[in-house]
């Protein structure tokens, strides 16, 4: 079921998900990882890193004109970030649904930000917002050899294909 393998899962894709320093410091790693894991997505890369300010600016380059850009990049580079790549059918779009709206005061209950965060400047998690950003963000945070391709025993139960 690897992306592009031409297998039965035509929409198999990968997204970049990161637990920001607030989520890590608050002990929410296992809570957040388990939501993606229990859903049925497959973890293909994971590492704990403290990004430099310059790296944070690259990650958020789309937002450089926004008034909160500098504070946002200071914050992302202020401590450990759990960087991950998750794989699954529709994971880019549905991963954003699991995460919830950018501003936790508007995120639905049941979403990660809705359940676990209060203000937009400390919304604990990042997720790629589309196929292009997913590709770019995975390439920014991970080297190709850090992405692990493997068959999960559960796939046939999650997708119902042989
Ligand atoms: P997203 O994380 O839901 O994709 P973006 O609009 O891409 O939201 O913004 C990136 C991050 O910038 C947000 O997750 C949040 O941490 C921060 N941010 C967005 N809007 C504001 C704001 O109005 N004030 C402060 N921080 C903000
Ligand atoms: Mg975004």
C-alpha cells in the first residue's frame, strides 16, 4: 500500500504532523499519537527535535507577512517538537479534521485542539494543509531514509483489501 504503489488503496498518502513545544511540555505526546494510531493511520517517521529559529521560519514561510510570524517562529524553536509522518488513505485532509480549527476556541469538542488547547498561540499541534505542503514539509523535516516503509499487519483489517 505504499504511496504510488498502484495497490488497492488509491488515495494512500502521507502528511507531516508535529507536536509543538507546548504539547510536548504538557505531556500530550502519547494522547496525540494514540489518536492517529487508533484511527488506523500508520506512523512512518518520528523524531524529537529542537528546531532553530531559521528552520522555524522556513517551516512557516507562508506566514511571514503575518503580525504573529516572529513570535510563532520564536515559540516553535523554543523547545522540543515531535515531528512525525503519518500515512493512510485521505490522511492529509482527515488529519486536519482530527486536529480541529486553528483557533482552539473555535475547534469542535472531540478534536485535538478542541479537547486539549485553549488559545490560538498555543494550539499544540501542526498538520500539513494539503498535498503540496505535505510534500514540502516532509522533505523539510525528514531525510528520505528516515521514512520507514513497512506493512502493518492491521492494514487488511483497516482497509479490507488483500
Ligand atoms: P494551522 O496551524 O491550523 O494550519 P495557520 O493559519 O497555518 O494554522 O497558522 C499557523 C500557526 O500560526 C497556528 O497553528 C498558530 O499556532 C499560529 N497562529 C495562527 N493565527 C494566529 C493568530 O491570529 N495569532 C497568533 N498565532 C496564530
Ligand atoms: Mg497551516
